[in-house]
C-alpha cells in the first residue's frame, strides 16, 4: 500500500504522458497522497503562521480545513479535466478516472500555491497557472483516434 502511494506521488511530480496512467490508480494511493499533502501544508502553515493557540487543536482544525478545501479544488479540477478530455478526444473520462488523475496532477501545484501565498500573496496567480498547466498539458498527449 505504501509502495503504490510512493509510486503515485513520484509519477505526479512532473506532468508527462506517463502521468495519464494515474487515472487508474487505486483508492488508497490517491487518498494517502491527499493526506500527505494535507499534513505537509498544515505543518508549513504552522511554521509560517506560528499561531498563538493550543497547537494540537490548531493542527487538527487546520488540517481538516486544508483537506476539505483541497478536495473541493480537486472536485472542480476534475470537472475541468472531464471537459478537456471531452473536447480533445470526443470521449469524456469517467469521473472515477478524472479524480485520481486530478489528485496526482494537483499535488505539487497546490504546495507551490501555498508557498507562493506565504512568500508573495500577489504572486498566487502563478500557482493557479501552474495548476492549470499540470492538469491540461498531459491531456494533450492523449492519442486521438481518427
């Protein structure tokens, strides 16, 4: 289980044609990868923000909020992936395929988006562009039947 999760994260580091295979990833791989992202962003936020609050409670609540909003981002991005695949190949991916692919392709851009927000909030739009690039560029490598 841990091996497939590490492989899932490793293949999601760079948007390539091989990343298209991640749409068939098992449930535990993309959910554990989402949990790794949540913990990473929560710890990063804790280090940067240094809240004056009971730290275990802050970590739990912040982690829950990060996971909730990340899943919302993935849900919207999966719809975008479905639209692009429908437009590009005339056959839309099922949502159960778009979801793992979207989780994989949004891990790195989400961490970059959070770092950009902490470093320079006005540069956060570059994080959004990076997310769109990670999501859409591999989709243009899907073979099209003529």
